[in-house]
């Protein structure tokens, strides 16, 4: 388990939800890039900290979306996916 430090830098996350989310919701997800992959919407972007991540996940819940996955991209790998 990674030791918690006083300052954790922002990380890039990819969140996948079932269905095609209309682009009008993009602002609600705080600047996350939003793309459709078939019947899946992929949200990807920089997340400030764990509290911000939980806020995004709460919005997924509030929209009654089916959460498929949450993945943190390791530094240097965010452009490879």
C-alpha cells in the first residue's frame, strides 16, 4: 500500500459509464474530456484529489448512471490509452 503524504499531486482518471451521455453534461463533470465508445461514455481528465474524485462519482450517481470502471492513469501513461 502506498504511504499517504501531506501533498498528493492531481492525477488523471478515466471513468466509464454505461450509455451515451449527452454533451450538454460536459460542464457538470468539471472539464473532463467526454467521448463515446459505442454504448459507453468515457470521461477522462485531471482530478485534483480524492475529494474531487468522490464528487465526480456522486454526480454519476445523481444522474443514475451505471458506473462501469474508474481507473487512475499513472504519470506518463495518460496519453497512451
